C-alpha cells in the first residue's frame, strides 16, 4: 500500500516537518490528526491537500507568532475553530475546535493522545475517541464522515474508552447512537465490537425520551451537523439554532458566509 507521506511532493514533506520543528522549538503542544491519524487507526492510507495540527485555543497566538517569526504567513480564518500557516502553496491547518463549535480541543485530547511516527518524526496523534467525536458530527451535503467513523469503529472498537466517548457526545448522544446502529448494519459480523451495555444504555435513553410527556424546546440541532442544510429551519421556520451559546451570532454568520467559497469544512 502506498503511504500517505510517500504521495507528497518533497517540498511539502519538508514544509510539514519544518512546521512541526517550529512548534517543538517554541514548546507549543500539538497533536497530529487528519489522514495520518486516520491511517494509524484504520490502515486506510489517503492523500489530502493539507496537514491537520490540533492545538488548544489558548495556544493559537503562540503558534501563529512562532510561524511568523520563522517566515511563514498565518491567517486566523475562522476565529471559533481554525487558523492556517502558509509557505507558498503548502499550508497546515491549526485546529482548536470544530466548525460547529462542539469538539473543542481540551486537555483530554492530550491526556489520551497516541504516540506515532509521522514523516519520520516522533509525534502524538489525536485520540480515536476524539476523532469519532469530531467526524461523527460532520454530515454536510458535500461531505459525510460516517464511513470514516465506521472504519475507526471497525479497527478500534474493542480498544475504545466507551464511557469517555459517550461522555464526549453528551447531549448529542443520538448522533453517536445512530453511528453505532449503522455500524451494525454495515458490519453484521462485527456487531460485538460495540459493547452490548452501550447499545442497551442508548436504547433505554431513546425509549425514555420517546415516552416523555413534556414538550421539548423548539430547537434545531441540524445546524450542529451541517452549516448549510438547515438554514431554512433557523431562518424561515424560526427554530432556535443549537449552535448559539457555543458560537456567537457573528461567528455563525462568518461561518455561513464562507459556504460558497469553501464548499466544505
């Protein structure tokens, strides 16, 4: 199988290595994600146009300063979740949350990180639980990461910290449950990789909510899954946007305005 790194131009590999050295020299804690973490957890190699580095939001200023002093350009593209560092055509993504404001990088990402070698360098990868958390909430019209979630569950299901994963999804537990139900559909032979106690737990929660007599709030959680496909719901139909509280109205407007430019996250 062709490795992710071997598909890169030598100039890009050198840029990524030097970018990591800059962070190392300045003592900025970071984790590698994206295609490199996905390959480690699933064995599926693929080439992407960028290099994903995860940092705490409080470390973004130090990271940007370090890159600028090293001669790179930086851009805080979306202040609620994403910055970039550039050198010519090459760039790295500096990620400190998710586009929906939910999967914020915190200490637990680092406490549960996985050691690995990337581009010949010793690094730590984002944990598989956090990768499922962030990918599981991406259901755009042009991008759905459900297959990635299924592949991580297939490879890592028996080693996952299921209690922590469930806690990560928190009030969005139905999304995790939906992925687990789909996993059993995709891989009937592998259903035992999802602990029965987890399926029972979510089944009981679903039954309890189904039979509740009280009326839930008129809120649309679809905006957590897609920044584009539920705009009618929160605009014309007057549902409350579930992102409010995690994101400011200005951040939501900025994120929405970039739809036509970006295409996806």
